[in-house]
C-alpha cells in the first residue's frame, strides 16, 4: 500500500467527512528529513469528532490515528482539522 493510502486508511478512525491530502515532498528536496526518506504532507480533514476540541487536541487526535507512520514514513505534516460547522 502506498503512503497516501495508508494515511487515509488510518484517518478513517476519525470518521472524516472529507480528507484533502497533498504530497509536498518535492518542495523539500535536499532537506534532511527528505534525505532520510520521510515525506512531507499538507492535510485538511473535516470530522464531527473534532467538535468541542481545541486545535492542539485535534492535532493530537490526528497524530494518534496515524500512529507509527508519524515516527518514520511521515517527516512533516501540516494539519488543518475542522468540524463540519467550520467549513
């Protein structure tokens, strides 16, 4: 399974209404994290599970869903985590 598919599969735990995942790894050529094989992504995820949680808690929920991918495969992840009402 490719990395974007693995990310989407793990984010399913958040019951997202939508996921926009952009691979920005090419923008980081020569960056130490890119040299080590880590990928750079920009994520927008909309989920009712974020309701009542601040930005930090939402990011922690995303990190928890991604689990071990955050330790090796993903070097950098820019997150925009919204509730359906925030669209």
